[in-house]
């Protein structure tokens, strides 16, 4: 079976941007299973001849910190079930937030392989912003810029190790 990558993280870190980079112009399918997957996008990607499924989690617009965290947790739990590898996405411009820490703990407890992607590292000067993310406990943070398409290969290489 085709391995599945789930992209998990709090809102606005760049999950959908990364998803679009991975999927490219391949059609993304909106699954419409009421109550469960209505806000998730499924697509397929390919890297060095190996096809994979990719899930973009948490597309809902929600207000308030508590609501956000609850929704993200639900999404993370669903993604954990389905995924072979989780791409944990954080925002290198914003730094670590309490929501990142909560999601990190949830992912850590799952025992599933996690690759940590630090998005919004748009240029070389921002490289040093990745170091604080070591404290999340997922090994080497991988600098990426979804906006500029930087680091996507490194991220996919790291994910593929777990296929
Ligand atoms: P999501 O909520 O996690 O799916 O995040 P989105 O992909 O919707 O992106 C949230 C915001 O961050 C948007 O305004 C994007 O344009 C912006 N963004 C995404 N990737 C990057 C990046 O690599 N660099 C910068 N500077 N902004 C980005
Ligand atoms: Mg999104």
C-alpha cells in the first residue's frame, strides 16, 4: 500500500502551503465523510519515483485559543491513526507556542515517526531560528519555506526514511 504522510500543526504555520507543494498539480480530493474528515484534504505526491498519500489536516476556521487547540488535537489524533509518518509543522517566524508544545506531546505519545518541519525560513539569515525547536524532542528540525519552495526535498527525504 501507498504510505501516508499527515501534515499536523496549529493553524497558520503553513500546512496547506506545504501540502500544495507536495501534491503539485495532482488533484487533491476532498473527502466528505460527515463529522470526521470534512475539513481534511487528501492528495498524492511522488518523490524519487515513490508515490505517497498526503493529508492536510485542520482546514476549519475557528475562533478562540481553546477552540483552536481542541480542533487541532482532534485532527492530530485522526492523522496519527491514518499516517505512516507525521510531518509536524511549526512556524520559524513565530517560535514555539504553547499549542506547539501540546501537539508535540500528543505526537510524541503516539509512537509514530515524526519529522519536524520549521516553515517560513525564507532565507539563509533566518536559519538560526530553527535551533529552539530542538526542545520539542523530535531531533533535527528541518528548515523549509513553503512560500519559496525551499527545503521540500530535505523534508521528503526525512519522511521517506520511515516508509
Ligand atoms: P495553515 O493554516 O497551517 O494551513 O497555513 P497556510 O498554508 O494557510 O499559511 C498560513 C499563512 O502563512 C499564509 O498567509 C501563507 O501565505 C503564509 N506562509 C506559508 N508558508 C510560508 C513561508 O514559507 N514563508 C512565509 N513568510 N509565509 C508563509
Ligand atoms: Mg490550512
